[in-house]
C-alpha cells in the first residue's frame, strides 16, 4: 500500500509499505478520508527526529503521517468481539492508544495514559495511507449521516474545537472571541454558532476571515490591522467577551484572549506549543479569570461531537478547501504550510 511520511525540514515522501494485517486485538481500516491537521505542520517542519524525541516511537524507519482517520473496517483480528468491529462498518479512529487499564485509559482519555500513549500518525503508522492497523478499542462509529471527510475532521480538528467549547461551557448567551481561524478555529466558529453563541473571529489572513464570516461569525478582525483587545471591547459594550478561545498557540494570541475577556470570564488555550507571559494581578486575579487548557478529546467526546454534527446538520465538509490524492502529498503540504488556506484532506480513490 501507499503511505506518506514526513522526513523533516518540510520534506516528505510517498512510499510503498506492506499491507497491514491485524493482530488478535486489531482491526485494519481501509482509509477513505485522512484529514490534514495544524499539528501535522509541527512534524512536517521539524528538522527530523522529533517524534523519536517524544520517547514514544516504536517503529524503525519512516512513520506514516495523518491522525484524522476515517474509513471502513476491512479486516478484523481473531479476538475482536463482533460488537467492537465488523467488516464493512463505517468508522473513525480515536488516534491514541494506551495501557487500557489506568484511570485515563478507562475514562477514554488514552492520550493521557500514565504508561505513555501511542499517537497514530506520529509515533505509529497513521492514516495518510490506503490502510491503517489499529487496536479495535480505538474505533469510534461514524454516524450514517456523516461523510468520510466529516468523520476525518471530527477525528482531530473539529473534535478538538468541540472539546474546548464544551470545556468552556459555551452557551447561546455567550459572546466568544476565537483567535485563529485555521482548521480548529474555523471549526470552533462553526460549532459555536450552531450552539447559539455570538462569535468574534480573529485571524491575520483575509481569506480565513472571509471563511469565518461565511460560517456565521458575527464580527471578524485582523489583529495586525486593528487593536484586537480594544475592538473586542467595543463590540461588547466595553465589557469584553464572555469567553475566549486561543487556537493560534502564539503568545500574542494567548494574551489577546486573556485581555479581551470580561471579568469572571473564561479563556481556553487549545493551540499547541510555545509560551505566554501574563501580568498575573492585572490579567488574571483582578479579573477573577478562569484559564483552561484543553487537549483534544476523549473517545466519548469524539462520539458526542459526531452526534452533535449529525443532529445539527453542520456542514463540516465545507471546512475543506482542498481535496488531494496521496501522490499529491508534497503539493498538499506545501500549500498547507502557508497557513492561509482552509483545511485539506486526502481522499482515497
Ligand atoms: Zn493507560
Ligand atoms: Zn490534530
């Protein structure tokens, strides 16, 4: 089968790998759609060896990238219960696997496993491939109403946005500032609008802001052109946003989130990496602010997100501006690396 591997320094290759066959507790998923997530850029750009440096790498040789898997069960291991997986079932993959017995694993948060977690597409073969072998317990059913592309988005970017909004207890009474309108931020805009909230969307790309507007953002602003904190306060009668979500991972974005939120408000950081400095008394204590960190979602959270998207008929497929075939991977990531387009997805023909 074909698979896409990052070689470091913005290089990748599409290579041949052996077709996987399932171990006793595994399934093989025939991949139908494999999304491109912002965090893939971290590994695409890395000088090389970063995944091994996580201390979790189990594979010798190149790892197949892609951690937004969606497809159909093609083979089932001998010890897999038929209630867990059947050939032909439409499935997503919760893209982590842990020990299975620690409190985090048992609550569906296997990425937090005390024994360390396998991350598919990072430390084990992922979904930018024709087939993917995973333990049966990682499967999350794809509702019939959802396309494979939507399932791919829910498997990381959209699921992460949903998880963050739920962690913040977003309601229809809230105005939420969403900093960064990449795949996660734009998903958050789409979901927050569906939850009834008023969205103020921030990005430095006019193209991304236009997309946020089309997805129902009430106001959009470019923090390079306007004073973001002052503009958000002006849009909220001088008070500030009830909630702010930073998807940018940039220090300025995080500061904007903190400073544009009203007293007693809640800020959530979901963008990976980097750091931020706060004036603790002014920015945090005097405002009685709550700051939450949110890391992706549990297996049940992924199920909930898919159900919400299906029941509310949310057009998640509209997130995708580029559909690619595996042999086009170099061009796909070259374009994604510029960070002004929408989301890309590999669809297997
Ligand atoms: Zn565990
Ligand atoms: Zn991701």
